[in-house]
């Protein structure tokens, strides 16, 4: 997919009178096209990435074609596979062990849900708060003070982030062929090499 991106001659020199050009792929064009496609919500379904499942595995599962793996990265705006794709259980364990001296130490505190006597939400769950957070509210007959907090460990925090990454958008299987063809056509428009000395100079 990246091979199809148009090229630009980018001046990475800091000296205005001594340019130093380098051929680079116009990734800004990719971002523009992605924004256009993402506005069309009927193009997408959702799926859950299984433990250790790679983009090509999902492409085979959904499209019977491993070479459509790039469409998953496009649909989810993934530009750094190692940082943005969900890790397997083993990869996550290794990542947490390497990142934290004590994976079970407290990362932060979050709220638990609090409702009043009329079932109105006083405190929503999941908000990051100080460890001594408290709230006072009237329960219909008296004022009640609650301390609705729970600690979240470093390991729990990373597991929650990874779990969020596991739910991804995918192009609907019945339109994947049309998507690939149309995306390629749009990507190749204006394929001429351009000169640019800054991002603002790149005309997409």
C-alpha cells in the first residue's frame, strides 16, 4: 500500500540557501483520504482481535485474502503497528514487566459509580481521581459522604488499554473489493513528484 503513495521531494535542511532534498512518501495524502472514507460509516463493521491474531490473519478470516491486511491498518488509522496493534497475552506480560519495576503498584485511582435514592448518577464510574476523593450528596433524607474510589495497578491499566485496542473497525466483506479499487484510484491521483520545504507546502 505504501508503495502506491505519491512521492515528494522534501527539504530537510535547516539552511534556507542550502537545500538538501530527500524523496519521501506523501503520508499526508493518506491521512486526507482516510478522513474522507471514515465519514462513510456504512463502510465499516467491527470485529475483535483474538489473542495473537495479526492483520493478515483477520484478512484471511474476513476476506480470504492475507494481502488485504493493510485495509485493517487504514480503517483504524494505525501507523505504528507495534504500538497501536493489540498485544497477545504473552507480549503484554513481557511489555508490562519491561516497562514497570512493579507491575502491581498503583497507577492511579478511579471512581466507582454512585447513585442517589432516585437512581440518579451522582458519580460516574471510571473517572481518574485523587486517592482521597470524596463526594457529599443528599440521599432523600440526609446528607451522605462517599469515597467511591478504587485503585488501578500498572498491569490493570495496560490490560485495559490493550482490551480497547482489540475492538477494531473493518471494511465490510461484501464491499472490500470496491474499497480496495477505489482507494487505489484516489491514492494515485496527482501522482507527480512535488517539491516541499515544509508540511504546509504539500498540496494534497
